C-alpha cells in the first residue's frame, strides 16, 4: 500500500486551521499534514517584510527536514510578500492562498460586480488581491481595508460577542458604506469572525473564503497519489502547546485526526537545527 503523502501547511497562528479544515474535507484520505503555527511570533501582518521573509524561510527549512512533498501557504501576508522567484525556488510545489481565488473570481463573477478585500496591514499594503482583480471586466468597483486587530482578537479566542462586534463595526464602517457584492476574507484568521462580520454587513454581501479555492487546487494536484487511510495532521507550534491545544478544542477539531501537537524551539529554527519536544 502507498504510504501517506506528507504535506506542509503554515501560518503565523491558528488562522491557517481554516485552510487545513478545507484541505482535510477535500482530501479526507491519504495525507499526513504537517501544520506549522508560528504562535510565538504572531501576528505577521504588521511586522517588517524582511522579518517575515526570514521567518517564512525558517519554516521552509523546517519542512525540508520533514521531507514534505508540497507546501500550502495558509498565510495571506506571507503569500503577498514572497516573490515569484522565491516560491519557484522551492524543491516542491507551492500552493498560494491568493492566486486560486483571484483567478476564479476574475472569470466567474457576474458583470458589474463590486468587491471589497479585508486583510492585515501588510497584505493590504502589498495590494496583491487588488492588483490581480482590478483588470477584470466583471468588476466595476473595488475597495480594500486593513483590519489589524482582527488577528489578535482571534488568537485570544474572542470570535463573537460584544467586543468582537465592536471591533468589526470599527473597521468595516467604510466597507458597509461601500456596499460590496462580495467581501474577500484576505486573512485566514478572519473566518473565525464570520458571524459578527455577516451580522454587521448583512446577508446581501457574499463572503468569499480563499481556503475553499486553494483546497480545490490542491485536490486536483494530489488525486491519484492517495491511499484509503484517513488523513491526519501533526501540529508544530513555536508558542505554548497547551493554549494551542485548547484552541483546537474550541474549534471542535476532530481528535482522531490529530497525530500530535509538538513544540518547536525558535532558537533551533534560527540555528537551522530542528528540535521538537
């Protein structure tokens, strides 16, 4: 029997689990996912790009030590900052979180659609979503907004309630006035805030989660490489294992799918020595 395919997936924190869930739903068998959450250095969204690049290349080196066969980025900020050359220089396929959704929307949106994008400061500053969508004949208006407090809010486990609703209203007032047909969640943490976002913007705004699109692309790539053994995941975190595990419980993550949750020492990453405990 063919063994499981080892796949790396990474994010600055717990946000990428929204992508992991879509991947495991699309590919329920034959894969061992290695999820790297850089929880000790979250958020990436407001850090200098040079610092983020250093972190991401450390993650890539870590994945090389695991001999993964592909890498899925579950971090929009990292995806927007890495160059095409950096992505192509990897020894394995690299799955972008941004490219699949922008390609699909350019072709599939109805004529005269209006689109809004929300993301971290770095993602919005780099404007990769905007640049990829702005030439579409189907889009008549487009806007974007940075929401820097969304990631810390999600990492703290505040996904709904008064505080979440207040912060959502604060950042999305301009988006509500813009009244888009579609809202792209340009950060993988943001689906955790889906309830207050939809409550505030109303049901007429269609929310687009890029995780669904990268999962489709990944599924098309991995077909015929799988066995019939259930897909599982090994988690690696640079922060506290206990708090991360509690977050998994809050999400209702299936314990049967978790191989283990391991701590990765940042100093070992910086020294290019991979020590897990």
